[in-house]
C-alpha cells in the first residue's frame, strides 16, 4: 500500500490499532519524533487516548557509533545491551561518558517538543509507540525498551509500513507489533509515501499542543487545485523507428527535469527508480522515467549493452522533453547500470545540452572513449560492497574532465537493497541536481 502522506498513513494505521488487543489498562499513544508524531496524532484521535512523544537517544559504541550499546530516556532511564558491551570490551565508564553527551540533547528535545508540560506517566498503562515506518528498527527498539523501563505494563509497536526484517527483529521487545503493510521488496520507508516531506519541529509541537487541549479535530487542509498538481501521465516518445514509453511527472514550479536512463526496458516500472523519482519530485524536480528498450528488444540481452543505441534514444527523449510546454529549465540524466554509460555517452554529444548527470551503481566505463568530452557536473554513486563496480567507477572518474565526485554508500551492494541505502542515493541525487540546476540559472543583469 502507498500512502498519500503521514495523515493518511495514520488513519489507516488507526483502523488496525482499533482492532488490536490493547489490554485492560489505560492507553497512551507515543509518537517518535519527528515523522511519527503526525501518524500518532491520528491514532490517538481514533482511540480517544492521550498523545505524547517518546524521546530516546541511542548510545553508540564510541568507535562504531551505529552499533547501539544501550539507549536512554527521560528522567534518568537507561537500558544497556550487555552483549554489545562485552563484545566491544567496554565497561560502564564508557557508557556513562556517551550518556552524558546524549542526555543533553535528549533533554533539549523534550523541552522543545513538550514545553512546560510533564511527561505522561506510563506506569501500569498500555504504551502504543508509533512511527511513520521502520527500515532497520534500531530507534523503535530503543523506544520499546525505554517505555518498558518507564513502567509500561504493555508495549505495542504500531507503524504503517515496515521491512520484514524489522518485524522479525523487534518481536522480542514489544508485546505486539501492528503494521498496515510489510511489502517485499523493501528499500526505504519513503518509497511507500507519495508525500514524505520532512516533519518540522513546529509541526510536532502543534500536534502535541492540540492533543493536550483535547482539540483533536483540526481543520482538514484544502485539496490542491489542478494547477498545483502539475502533470503526471504516461507518454509515448518517438525514437527512430520505435516509440518508447515513459512516465512524465512535473510538479508545480519545477526548476528542471531529470530523465532516467536504464539499460533494460523496465525503467518506469522499477521500484528503485520510482522511489528516487518521488524524492526528486518532492524536491521540486520534474522526472521522465523512460524505457529505452521495447518489450521485444529487452528479450535480447545484447541490446542492454548497446550503449550507442541507448544514448541515441536518450538524446531523442531529451529533444522530445524540450518540446513539451510543461517542461522548463535545465535537464539532467539519472543513469543506472548500463544506463549510466548511455547517459554519459549522450551528455558527451555536442548538441546535447544537459546540465548534470548522476550514476547509481553504473557502468560509466562503457562510455570510456567519450568520458573526457563530458562537461556536465557528474556524480558517481556506488555501494561500498560493490567492489568490482566501485573499481570501474574509480577508473572512469580518472578519465572525466568535468566537475565530478565519487560517493560511496557504506555497506550497500549493487542494487542498494540494504535498509536506508536507497534513501541515501535519492537524497544525494536530489541535492546534486538541485545545486547544479540552480547554478545554471542565468545571472540577472545588474541595474
């Protein structure tokens, strides 16, 4: 299931929570800041239950911060992972040193979100902990442990969407786990939301203020008008003697367009491409996901490595896009696998006015002879565990003469299937395109 936004996700989750066994005690709904709070608000409204935040901080091993040796909550609560402490050869002095630093930030956040209101008491009550989704589950695990340490008689973890790995890994810290959907494959939480824009501290404070005043019926936002929706439709693109199929999405006031190039014919249906495109759309960028091969051509694997043909078709798609009245501003290429070679090959052509290129796990080496002719700023993104492709990208980078950067996503393999890896790719690509497109804007004349 794909949710419209966190409010929509919260309402779907509320239906699941209402059917669950919450025990006989009082219920308190606890949102994980920041994104979990608007979801939790909808759940609390449906249950008629009080809403609060649960502010936790993980205690990372000093030499490996992503590995949690414990967690802390408000009012001095601390839980310790004895196994991690033993395997890391650490003692309580080490954990106390980390705790002193983290507790300052925990207390600052609690004051900012809650103001002068006291933390809701959990002793003997059912704590329903809510987040907007779970990829790895480390923060959710800490929240469950802290709620239990605060005296919760029952701990229920409730989220709209989660990875199967997280669901299996969290069963030991909660009495029940509730989830609207556990999709496969799962790359990142944001791919299951059409709008996954960042929740602000001000929005968290406002939801808590409304809940504290029992005003649980804020006015619904006005639906967007047709102009704000921009354009989102399937398109046909003439390319030589074939017509390619694509998906053009143009948000309102887009500052440029990114064309996706993939070596196979499944670009517009690829969940990875669609997720990245969604992040770009939210960043104010139009996207064109195009299948560079027809269904029949994809059956012949030799076409996947025909970089010249793929690049020619990408050039045709670029010229088509420039003729569309809704497409304005700069154009960039996002290439994956052999599609990255096609993107760089096309970008090297003198008549191809492209402003930026991003390669995800690509094979830029296949455009080898033309790499020195690329002038568009180029970002190469490679997984840290994709060793062969990483070396090929290093060699290709040495041949580039344009502004370029090689970014390695730690722990990621070729398809960036690890939790959080694709999110990193999407954010890196968005920032590269936005920065490059804005730098390409003409400088206004001085008065």
